C-alpha cells in the first residue's frame, strides 16, 4: 500500500487521474482501520480549500474538509443550521471530532451517522468534482447505495462542499440521539427535523430518522400528516405515534430490539419536532 498527501484540490484530482481505480481519498480516516485497505491512499485532510464556512445568497456553504469540532463550534452553523451543529457535537469522542470531517461522515455511508442525518433533514446538497473537473450536485440522501456503501466512487470523484439553505425567520431545526454510552457508541436511534411555522401552523417539514434504511431516511408519511397541523402538544403526540409506525427498522443484538428501536424513533422524532418548532417561533428552550 502507498500513501500520498495532496496539498490542493488540483493535486488531489491529478493523483486520482494517475492512479485510479486503485486509489482512494481519505480525510480524517477515523474509520479506515475498520475497512479493507486500498492499494493507494490519497490524504486530502490538509487541503485548506476544503475547510471553510460561509453564507452566500441565502445558502450556507460548508467545505467537505470541515471537522465536526469546527462545524459544531461555528456560530454561523449554529444560527442558520442548528441541527448540524448539534449533530457534530455528538459525533464520537473529542479526538474523533477533532479529525473527522463532514465529508467523511457522509462518504463513509453509515446509515445513522449523526452529521449526515442532520444534513439530510436540512435538505443539503453535495457538490462533487470528478478527475476531469466536471461538477455535479446531488442531494445528500442520494449518496447512499446500500448499508455502509457510498454511491460515490472515491477513486474518481472528490466531494467539495455542502450547500444548505439557511434557516430564516419562522424556521427551526433540531437534532437528537439516543445511545447506550454518550461518548463513543453509535446511536440506537437519531433524528433530525427542519420545520417552518406560519401563524402557528406547520407549513413545511423535513423529518429524518436513522437507522431506518441504508441511508438517513425521511419519514414522508409522518411529514404529510403534520403539514397544516397546529404546533401544539396534540400534534407532537400524533407525530410520535406516526413515526413509530412508519419506521421500518432492524433489531440488533449489540444495540436493541426492533420493537424498542421503533419506540425510540417515535419518542425522538416527537422531541426533535418540539425543539425545532420552539426555535421556529422564537420560544425559550428549557434546560
């Protein structure tokens, strides 16, 4: 196995072009030792062109090389895409958050990766560049080909950034998770919500839970049920029941049974909606 370090996007693409399909891009590499090693690794973790956060024309643009620590501590992300900041601060341990990147969290294609779940709920779009510098844009939820299997060939394409529509007045987002151990364990369930409320009525909602299917999954039936409903306790109870019924989950001997996971989906979805709605209407959060 060989290891190369790219110092720019252009150099990374050149190295891919020279060595594909044997090569593979890595950034933080926090999950690398859990997988089969490729013939060649191209480390893009130090490319500064992938490490920026800014708002342009109503959209947040977040470089794929931004770490979870930086994203979680960003005032801009916390204000305009709160669910993402919350998710990033709950990834792994401080060591993992310091080196793991948003791009890696998505490209690793784990179905319940915290940052990826938040990105899908926020309607994020991934911007990718291939070896010939062609650009394409894909919704983040379309980057999954199966359990822990990315739809992106990282021997031929580089993930540049994420584009997220900034939350405006009357909109809010939230992320919640439940795990056996707070610091290191993968979640039994996590959920993220983005909601728009007008005159006390839910006018738009993105509701995502995981692990439900091979990718962070929108609960479309529950979204449809909630549209046009009042932002009130009765609606939150309906959301809990609907989400638990809609979620198609698998049990795990290591984490929890399918029945318990469905129960958790309902509870966490309801909790995330309440927090997101409170933020949308400018209410005061407890605790």
